[in-house]
């Protein structure tokens, strides 16, 4: 017999990064009996979720083995767009729908790419700091620079993948006067925003800045490897706000050490948080942010709103944003 929504047991396994205290989970209360855990180590997932009909997770992994130990589970809601935290086949076998939240962070991630571009072109922070430290006051000249000052206008912005974020990055880059070239497997199905569609070889060889916005698949895993990097334009810039596994990280570190890449801007790594000995942490001109592209207040609020909508739709027998076959 179906339980009333108010009696549904809902567990959030790793709520902190989505809501560190500046948002409210109260809207979920209308959907059932909600228990919120800020973080859940792997060994505690089963104990915390075993009586739940609905489980919400971001990075806490629901493997096939864990799913087998959750007999009451009826719905998994991902607090993310990516789906690799859940074994979709195991959920299919049980008829458990898995829902994600698409496109909530499009504006935020594309704006982070813009921040990277402007950091590379002008390095405003270095000059802010030098003025505060008194360097301008001591200067013999009215003007000085510590880094090359570049115009983005006219440079080639290469984009791999042309979904919502790739399209937003294209529009942003064009607004800065950049020439946008895109590689996507199905260009005929994409909107025309003024971009030029090219093959991967031409994109890699001609981009001044190359930004990755493709999904992680068997074909794109370690897409940027030693051979890929060798084909890139000398002095090019690499940006990755997608998935860490799109890079062969040791190859990227080697290219930075060799000066083959001018610099890299990365918001994602294969291991998060990274071990202290991670090769990119000590690579020259490698600028790493801690997976914060999605984390603006506005994006996280949209994420919470969509999570509540996903749960509510399931309870109304009209599940939405389902990413598996259940």
C-alpha cells in the first residue's frame, strides 16, 4: 500500500556543500519525514538510509552493493547534474527512478570561465595586491605591470561540447570579442549562436583558450592526454570546469612544467579533495579552484528548488528529470 507523502522517510546523505546554512530545507518537509546529514562516510550510508523511501545524495556513492541493502528505497534524487554517484543499472533492476537536476548552474559555471579568462588576460589581483603593499606609491612611473596585459578581443575561444554551459560560455566569449570555435558530435542539432563548428583537430590546433564542457564518457575519459596536448597551439590556455577525468592530469602537469601550455585553470580534479602530492598542485601556472563553479547562492537555491520539485513530482506519480530506465 502506498504511504502518504507525510510519512515518507527522506534522507539527505551529504547536504552541507549544497546548503552550508544559508538556505533552507524546510520546503522538503511537506514531502515527508526529512533527516539531514551534512556528510556521510561510505561505511555509514546503509545505516542512515536503510529505512528511507527517498534518498538524496551528491557525492555519497550509492553502489549496487549499497542499493541491495536498502529494501525500502523507492527514489534516488541526485543533488547534481552528473549521475556517476549512483549505480543506475542497480536502480533499474529494482525499478527505482533516479532523478538529477539539469542546468541549474549554467550561469554560475560560465561566469567562472569568464573570471578565469579575465584573470589570464589582466591579472587584476596581483596588481591590487601590489598597490596595497605600497608599490605604486614608491614607483618612479605613473604606471607599471607585473604580468603581460592582453586583450581577449580577437582571440580564438575553443569549446569542446556544446550543451547549455558550452553555449553560455560561447555567448560570454563572443561578448568579449572572442572568435568562438566549437567541437560537438552533433552540430546540426545545436543552436547557431555565431560559433564556427570545426573538427577536433582544427579546434585543438587553433584555440588560444580551450574550455572543456563535454560529458564524461568512455570516449572522453582522459581526452586531454599527451598526444592532445602536443597538438595544442604553443602558449595556449586550458580550462576545465567539467570533470577531472577529462584530463590525463600527469600529462597536463608535464605540459605546464615544459611550458607547452602557458597555463591551466581547473575547477575539478579526478580526486576531490586532492591528495597533497597531486601533480597539478605544484605545477607552474596551474590555477585551481575547489570545485566551486556551481556553488553560488543563486545556483544552489535553484538546486534546492528543483530537488523539492523532483520529490514532489515522484509523489504525484509523475517523476521528472529521470536519468535511468526505471
